[in-house]
C-alpha cells in the first residue's frame, strides 16, 4: 500500500500515549523531515503509563514489519505510515500497535 515514509522527524506513539524515540541506522536516505526509518530499527518508548490491574506494564520498545516494497536502504525496507509497529512490555509481551501521528509530507513509496 502506498504511503508517506517515516523519518526521524515523524511522530509515533504507543497506544497508551508513550512517545517513540526515533533514531535510525540509515545513513543513505534523507527527506525534508530527517533520515528515513528502516524496518530493522527498534525504537525505545518513553512516558507510557499502561498498567495491568495495579502492575505497571509500560511499552518499552517498538519493533516494525511491513516496510516499503519499492524503497530500500542498504537492502532493508524503509518504513511507511502504514507499516506495523508492535509495542512490547518489559516481559516482551505485545501490547498493541504504534500510532503514527506525523509522517514525511513530501515523499511517498509503496
């Protein structure tokens, strides 16, 4: 599915409001808002206040899948706003999908 690419200037949150810290191993692909994010990047999450009962279970990281099929950097797919970011707890349990609230406005891929 075509979509805008994700960059270090994008905004991504866990489903509970924690913010992803967007860094990348990519050194080749840039856009106006920053370096392109790769499917292999893992992003730490800060500020997640999710609890299960009374036990804190914050999202700690986001791992990605479903990157672009037409755009790669060093053989690794670039992330799109439609890519799937799974948020994980300290126990490595999936806790929902990341929410992309801002993506690169000028570059699209499929």
